[in-house]
DNA sequence: AATCATCCCTGACCGC
DNA sequence: TGCGGTCAGGGATGAT
C-alpha cells in the first residue's frame, strides 16, 4: 500500500537516468493497451520507437522521460506501478504491461498489479496542456513553495488540512504517507480546517513538509509493500516513519498509541495527544 | 469555483 | 480448506 509519492518518483528518476540517458528506444511492446493514455497504442509505439532518451525529469508524482524530437514520455505509477530497468533474460514479472526495448539490448518494463498507472506520449510544446500535469500546484522542494505561499493559500481553503495536502492542484507530490508524516511532525490534527491554522502551525507545517520529503529522498523512498526503484530495489524510509502505518504503536514524541481515522475517505494515522483537534 | 462521491483494480485479510 | 466480503488508495470524472 505504498504508493509512489514525490520521494519515490524522484528515486526512480535518479536510478533510471543513470541507465537510460543516451540510449535509443528500439521498440515498444504493449500487453495492456489501456495503460497507454495517448496517443492510441499503435501510434504510441511508432512515435516512441527510434528516439534517443535525452534526459529524465519529474513534476509532482509524474516521471518525465525526454526523447529526441522534443517528445516526452509521461509516466504515472499511481498505486502499485513500477518502472524497472532489466535484462531481457530476467523472467517477465506478472502484471508487466509495457516493455520498452533499448539499444543496449536491455529493456525498461512498466509493471502494475492494479493497472491504475498510465503512460502517455506528448511533446515539450504541449506539456502545459497535458491533463493532470497542467493543473499541478507548486513543487514542494522548489522555490515557489514557501511559508508565505502556505499562509496565503490556507487562509482561503475551507477544507480539512489532510485533504488539502493530498490535493495535487494545491501542492504537487504529497500522498498519504508523507502527508501524515508532515502533519504528525507539525503536531497538527488531520481533521483541522485549513483556514484555522495559526501562523506558528503554518510555519511548522511548511518546515515539516520539506523535511519529510527530503528525508524520504535521502532514504530512497518508502517501501511497505510494492514500491521499488528503477533498479528493482526497495527504499528504507519505512523504518523511519513516525505516524503512517504505525497504528497502535507508541508515538515517538509522547508514547501515546498512534490512532487511525478516515479523513476525506483516506485513512489518516496520527497521535491523539500530540495532534489534538 | 469549490467541494464531495464514485469508480477503477488486485491481493491481502477476515469471519464463518 | 474454501468462499465471499471488505479494504486499500491517486486521480479522473461527474454531481452538487
């Protein structure tokens, strides 16, 4: 149940760029057509084939693989998606939906048990019009995200803070794990209405968001069940989580058992003592 | 415009 | 052992 969030996608990006940049995609095999969002699978395979991988990028939870000809592969792993660089002789895992053949006789595999992930081809020119990508909020580790931004935006949001942190049009890249970790670290109850946070709480939340994402990246992501990087390796941040997935275990700040409740249909782990309503 | 509900999908888990 | 039901959850979509 660990969905790739910003730190996991960043780790996939870092591991894959070492292997992929400079290689040419010599062919595409599509086993599950619905995974290809646009254009139609046949056209997708044709347009991708023959192009060299120039660089990798990331925007929120989207991984971008830039190709020659100003083309860009846009990949979202959603919940259980994996993108793994492999040898063709390695047995093809179950739920492998798309395979990109590479000019060094290796391949890049898109694997996704729940079939929620999507792959799409666009161009640099049209990136600003791609659904999902175009409405993303600022990058939490970028310059546009600041304490002032948070203060300004929270003031006018009539929604629970946990739901807002998960809203990708508000801020790009947080998912359930890092949202819960940030709120716990900032000692803010997930059900609090965004507009009621005090300046002090907002400052704490800002710092907490940046910290948990940086620590997540430093530890190569969180692997609870499914997540692996581009080399097929698990991350290690799961051992450092303080709230997420720790129901019943002691809060590391005060010893109170971590509790779980639903906020906006999503489970939220929190400390009832440190994060009072 | 903002907010909420539903759906997609499989495997793990639970109770009987 | 097996079976059916429930849950997990990001984001697109439609409803309010």
